[in-house]
C-alpha cells in the first residue's frame, strides 16, 4: 500500500470516527449571531479585518459576507503548528499588506486555543500603530492552558471542550478544514 493510500485511509478513519460537536447548521447560526455583534461594534469605523491563514479563511468568508458596512480585508500567516498536532514557537510567514497605523483592526481566526499566536499578533498590530485591535474567533477552546489567565477573544461564535478539533478552517494534519461542522478527533485516532 502506498503512503498516499495510507494517508487517505487515516483521514477517512478520523472523519468517520469524529465526534460532531457543532453541526453545520449550528455553526451557521452562531456566525449569524456573531455578525450582528461585530456590526454593532465595528460599523462606522471602516476597519481592516486581518484573517489568520490558513485556519481563519473559511470562518472569515462566512462572517464578512454577513457584514453590511465598509471594511478592508487582509491576511497574515503566523503559526505555532505548521502541520503538527501540538504547537511550538510562533513563526511569521506572511505579514499584512494593509497599513495598520491609525486603523481599527479585527483579527479573525478559527480558534482560540492557548492564545500565544493571537497575543503575538495583537502586539504586532499595536506596534504598527493600530487605533484599536479586536479579536474574533469561531471557537474558544475551554481549558486552563491559556497563555494568559482569563484570555478571551472580543468576539466568539462558539465554545468547545478541550479536544483536537477540525472543520470550518481547523485542520487535522492539514486536512479536513473543509468539513462543514466542528468535530473532535477521538483519542484513539491521535
């Protein structure tokens, strides 16, 4: 059996065995509610939404199409994972092109896990002179390993228990970002 066949089997097994934490409908409802909160806080500020790649791209697309005010979109790529299942040091791969000085910035990501990456990005935006920096995540993972006690995003659509998650931008070894709900990998598949 080829390594591609083995990978295919592993990925299908993980998806088949996964625990559905939030269905596609639940995710879409939560994003719609979140869009209302973001609109209340950000309309009239002409913000720049900075999506953290690759995880934040699906959530950002679902969110911004529900926002009826002018905004600029940009992205950055910073990661602690890079295909691994546990994090290391933050690595900056791509920085935003937009000028952040004097701008209201909304950082959009798939998940608030430990939060080290998010904190580094917040500090980088502030160092570039952002007028304000808000954070917006699809999922806040509930555990006691946050980089700072009580760390929360400014806008959060959903919460999830402390599982290895995939779907809606979150990945399992680089795959299953396209899964429409939010799923937990069973311990036996890790």
